[in-house]
């Protein structure tokens, strides 16, 4: 359990250090080209994914903070129940935990989440995101993949069976 929490802390640290660097080096909404299709663009999100409820008036900060705290507690319980040999589920949970706490720190400290990774194609831009968001998405994909594999191994129905 300690190793998994250390990995979650590493995700949290990488997220917070990257946000600190971007906040110190960039002005709000400044965009720096890095590669074709990728910029660093400092943005702030007061809502949830894709700025859901961003203009709600402030109460959403506490709602999303509460959801993050409950999610973190549930994930820690799940991690305690997940055998160390179950690496896919364990790593997925670790990534989601580190990312959720990273964005929680922003909400509690700043009142919004700091985003800065900007992926685009021509004039179309994916909503800006951060390392915590990336960890949450990768972790969720790993958890879904582990469930799919378990369903196939256990003879249960999955997406391939009608």
C-alpha cells in the first residue's frame, strides 16, 4: 500500500510542480507553441471537465472539492482491497487518486484548476488540461481495460458477445 501511495504522491507532485512553473512563467491565456498541434496555454477552469458548471457562481468549487475528497477516500479503500499482484487495477487507481488530489489542491488553494496543455488541429482546440487530468484519464482507461479483461477471463459477457 505504501508504494502505491508514494506513486500517487509522485503524480500529485509532478502535477503541482508543473502548474507552479506555468503560473510563474506565463501570463493568463498566454500561448506558447511547442510542437505542431501542441501549445502551452495558461487557462483556469472553475468547473469540472470541459468547464462544466464553470459559470455557476462559486458553489461548484465546494461541490467538486467534496466529490474529489469522497473519490479519494473511496480509491484509498479500493487500493487497500486490491492485491499487489493486480497491477493494472492498482496502477489505474493510483493515477486517478493522484490526479484527483492534484486538482483538489488547486480548487482549495486557488478556487480553480490550472490548465496548460493545449492540443489542437488547425483551428480546433481540445479543451486545455493538465497532468492531473491526464493521470485521471489514463487511470480510468486502465480500470476499464482491467474490467474488460476480467470479464473475458471469467467467461462473463463482454462487448464481443451479443
